[in-house]
């Protein structure tokens, strides 16, 4: 990471983008432009009077933007607006998505169409908070343990972003990753500068988080990231490519490959310890609105007594279900035996059984064991092959059916942005899913329920 002299009024991320705008650029877009400081800096610093168009959804900031009305827009996902602009200028030289976590709603298809408005060799930028950041984690706990869940598992939190996901997605749709820039917490910056290869240890509240290499130090300590990428010329062979001295191919490898399999597991174990410590000290909440609502939607299933919960994690939701439905016999299952072990003592004291399922997706239960199977957003965060096997398995072990409580990633993409449709999986197995999208005061909650009756 490089600390650079930032022009007054610009953020460090803005300055990184400003320094990377092509000198010959003629037209570009700033999404989430704020009050227009970055676009003004680009225009003033351009020798060829580059046209910069601003998009800002916040009403007051939108009104503060200077220039003709046609030069600004309120909707970041109005694809037609981008297409018309690109047609007028024979393509765009750059598109900058600033702080995408603040307006991202899983608009993958729209994003791909917008990025296709770039000229060959046109540049794109996506900046976002890193929800894996130890720096951010220190701000979130204690006592906001729920906030740490968003930090530890970005794909299930409100941001729905992480570095590995964006790199994979951009490569998949044909963009070269030119650079990855970040604002690093001091200790992480020191490790990255040293390019450590040996393990290191960070501690928080008496719990230990091990750092294996420079890639993990980068992921854990980056509070804000900005990915710079370039549109590939037609027919050009593409792959990861880095400029400068900061983030080279070896660091990319250190970030990507440990992250996909090792890091989420370790972070989730760390997070589970924190949650359990908090829940046992303060007791399980008397009511959790979402679970209470889910139970209210089960009236079409009769005489439910024996229930399996898929994606139970260490068991916090199981404790809440037990309080809400004390007559239920509750069993939980999850993929991680290590995380399940964290809550086993609490589960036994409440008469709740929890077992891990095997890596190949097979459930450790007999046919028709349970009256009902519930999934608590588990299908939203797993890959397609595993999702298909689990769909078959939950149908096998239930007598009456399956109820899945998922978020809007489910129909569009799972963890790491891999496409698949949850309802379609059950359709291919011969069932007709009932889908109910949840809205509050006419606003989408990004949650939905899928019911499958046997």
C-alpha cells in the first residue's frame, strides 16, 4: 500500500482513482459521486476537457452536483442511461463505482451490461469496505457481535462483497485485474511491507487469530479496497496482471487461494467463539423477529414436532427456536464440525442435537426422520454442486417437506458469485416450489421463503 498526498477534499480512494485515469480519456462516469469532488478534480486535471458524468442516489448530494441535468443521474442501476451515454460517445473510457457496498443489491446482470459500455482498454474501478478487516472488527466488538458476523462473512452480510469474489467475477466476464489498492491498518501494513512468509498471531478479547502469510495480512487488515480493472480487447487472452510495486502476482495468489477455502473457515470459527461467549453471558434472546416470522409461515405443515435445521452454525438460532417452540425436538446440522463443537456444551444443556454433515453433502440421518427441514440461509452461501446434493438429501430425510429462508443471492448467485437458482434445483427434482418474497412497507427486504411439500 502506498500513502499518497491527497488533494484537499478527496479521499485516499478518490486520489488513487484520480491518479489512474488515462491521460487521453474523453468520457467517464463516477457512480456514487457524492458532491462531485472527484469528477471536478478529473475535469480540472485533464488537458483535453474530459466529460465526467455523475451518478448519486442521495437527494441532497444529487442536488448539489454542478452542471446540466443531463450530466447527472440518480439511479446507479439504470442500464439504459449508461447505454445511451456510451452510444453518444462511442464508448466510455472509465467507470468508477465508489463505495459500492452502500448501494449494491446483487445487480450482477446490470453490472455486466454497464461494464460492457467501456471501450476496449477502458478502465473500471470498484471500491468497497473490506468486511474481513481486523481494523473494522475492532470497531464492531464488543458489544456489537452481530456486526462482526457481517465482517467475518461478507457474502452473508449487508455488503455482500469481498475481494476474492470480485476478482473471480471480473475475470469471468472478461476483465484484466490491473491493480488492487487498499487502506491498511498499521500492523497489517507492516506485515505486507515485510512480505512475511511465516505465521503471525493477532489477538482480540483473549481469542487468537493466526495469520499464515502476507495475503492473509492484507485481507485481515484492509479496511477499504479498490480494484482496478481493464476491459479486454476482443480476442485477447487475459489473466491476472499487476502494475507497480504494490500487489504483484504472488500476493494475488496468496490472497485468492488461501482465502477461498482456509480463511472463511478460520474467520467463522473465530466469530463463533465470540458469538457463543456473548450469548452465554447474556442468555439467548427471548425473541428473534425473523425466526418468529418464519414459524408463523409454517401453518400449512401439520403436527410438526421433529425438526432439522440446516445451516445451524454453532447453534444460536437453535437456542432461539427452542425458546419459541419448546415442544419441538430440534436437531441441527452444518458443514463445519469445528464450529459445531464450539456450541456442543450449550446444545446438550438445552437437549438439542447437532451433527455435521459430510463434505460430499450427505446428511447423517435416516429416511423420513424429520417432520420438517428448515434452511436458515444455508443454500445462499454454498456452491451449486453441493446445493444440488443437499436438496436431494433434505427431501430424503423429511416426511412433510422443506422450508428455505434465504436472501436474494439465492436465485441469482451463491458464495463467490457462482450462478445458480435455488428454486430450479428443486424443480429439476420433480417438485414445485412455492416462493414468497418478503417486503416491509413496500420495500424489498432481500429475503424470501421457498416451500417444498412432499
